[in-house]
C-alpha cells in the first residue's frame, strides 16, 4: 500500500509506515521563529496511543531481531541509498521554516545522515560478542550481544535529523525497533524524513510520535519500551533520567554544555579567529558544543578581540531562507534567556564589544545579533550557565595553565576547544580538560567512529562509535559444556569437607 503524502498542517504521526491521525488528540501550532507565521500543526499523543504504537513496535522488533546481520546491514544500506538519492530540499525547507536554521546548514545537516547508517550497519555485522578464556576444561564460554527491544529517542530541535539518526541507526543495527519523539519545534521536518524509513524498512520498525513532555514520559513508562536516548537541556535530562531509573531502563543522556574555548599566546591567529566565529555563532549558538566561555591569553587578547569582533560584525542576520549566516533563535523564551544573561553580565561589569541587542530592522521574530563580551570574570552567571545563543563571553588570562583551570571550573563537561601551535599545550589540553571531547585547532568536528558525549552535568553514556552501538544492546554470558561431567564442587559435599572440632 502506498504511503500517504505528508501534509505539515494535518496533525498526523508516522505509524505502521504511514502517516495516520491520532484519534481525539489535541493539536499544537508550529510557528516560524523568523516570521511568527504558522507553518503547520502537530498532534499531542496521549499515553493510550503511545501504548498502542509501542506494542506494535515490539511485534516488529521480534521479527527484526531474527534477521541475520548481513541482511539487516543490507536494509540499513538501502536506507542510506534512499537518503542519498534525494536533494534534501523538502526536509531542509521545513526545518528552516519551523526552527529558523539557515537553509544551507539544514542541507549540510542532512548530507551527514547517510554515513551513520552505513557505519552502524557494518559495525554491528563486524562484532556481536566475544569468546573468553575458559575457566574449566571442556567448557565453551562466551558473551553475545542482543537487542533490548524497543528504543525511545527523545530529540532536540537544533539538529533534529542528524542527532536522531546517530541513535536510531545504532539501535536498528543492534536489532531494536525505534520510536522517535521529536522536539515540538522540529516535528514537521522529522515527520517528513520518516518517508525514507517507510519506503525501505519493515512495517512498524520505526515510528514517530509528536507531543510534549507528557508524550515523552508515556514512552518511557510504557511496558513495551526498553531503552531511552535523550538529547536536550539539563532540567529535562534529569526528569528523563529519573523516569528511566523508576522503570530500571538504561538511558543515554546528552544534556548540553557551556563549552570553553582557549586562545593560547601561540594560537594561529587567522585560523583561531575564523574558527572561533564559527564555534560561537554557528546556528546562532544553539549547539550543545558551541564555544561560549572564551579564555584568551593576555599577550594576544586585544588583537584577538579586535579581529574576532570585526569578523562577527560581517555575519548577516536574517530569515534562514534568505541570505544569512545567523537565523532567529528557536523561540521567544530562548531569546529572553540570552537577553537576561547578557544584560546580567553587563550589570556585573562586562563590556559589549559588538551585538548585545535585537537587530533594529528585525523586530519581528526571535532574532539577536552576534554578541561579544569582554571584561568577563569567572564568577559571572554567564560563565556558569548554558547560554545557547550567539554570545561569546571573553575572560583575559595570564597563562595557559590558568585557562585550563578556569575551563574546568564548570558543572558542564561536553566539549572543549583550544587554538595553539605549541605541541606541549595541545597535549596538556588533551590530558587536563574535563570534557568528553577536546578539539585542538578544529572545533565542532564529530566522527561516526568516535564516541560523542559529556562528563559531569553534560550527560551519561555515549553516542557514535562502538560505545554508541553497545548502548543499544545487552550482553548475555553463555557457558556450554560439550562433554558433560559432574563437577567436584556440586552437591552432596563429601564428609571430609565439613568442619570438625577436634
């Protein structure tokens, strides 16, 4: 049966490889953050509907788990083929309309999706357990990996497709079925992307249910779901982790960060300036690994700030479907938080070098200019809270060691970046920085084959790499005696084994 065409105004969800209505569901409008126009609407799925879909997913998973790894990998490669055969225009445009991302960045995000399916297709096929050295003669002892069952994927708005695929591809490769709960702000592009799954995968193996926190909690609490992947803010991460703990469900948590950027006195200045502009302002700073806290050596501080600000001022702010590097923030609440933290830093003594305001010509929508602050001190609120906006707060430091110490003075530990041409400093940074990822002279890079995740309040578990695959499978120890024999420690014990008081 042919899949129904996706209509962003329909309030449909993706279930059973088709777009279907949710009986009796409330709906919520999706508003364009650049124009405040309504771009579509989504259903808010309740617990009863969630349970129906989860039960169907578990049926699909049981059949999927029986497929041999070679055939499973072939299907995942077919998904990658289907993705690569498209021009991404429809999904990218929807993404820009609903969350404001500049269109070239939406296309760029989607271009990185197919390789994750290929990587996990082959990784799962390559290794499914291990043989241990035996503890008994004649005993074959090994561990095998098996899927959990149904995985839940609670997604953020900033990279709605790529971050979803990081965990969905791993989970499918491990033998699970998947239910995606997209961020409300990017539900339309996520639903549209489901067409790739519906065209290739078995019915019911991937579903997409829209809604808010109540829908997410219902998915976690369902008796038919077994493992949860979450990406989002710290408060929501804690709520998800508590709910998973109540049901003893494993969780992979990526909870954002307030990433430091160190500019050494040995920094390659031209590269450092360009890289810092991208690290701070890409996607209007709405990236969990955005550089927010800058520690700049006093020997290069003034030159760096001057050149950093000059480049930041050249960035074009506007609608993501126009010519712009900086789109709107995702919501009014997101912009209000940025304004609060910038104004608070200024009240505490920081100085605005550029930005620090709503663009006068863009007073409709949730725009904010790329902002650079100097005179920032480590105890200011803006250095202790995730800004998640286009703001770089710069602290002058007297040494590389001071920069490392201040960079680590945070409850977050997702990523950290350094610009230096001194090998000793590069090695010091790699060893000393308390974060899940360290970038030297090349910020924001990820690799399907390397683990992505944070320390401290930035999360639990890892996505990508072998660890990202293992997060969606559980181990089983197996002992087989092919030559059965009575063991000397079995019952009954010989009389000589008992205690004698003599």
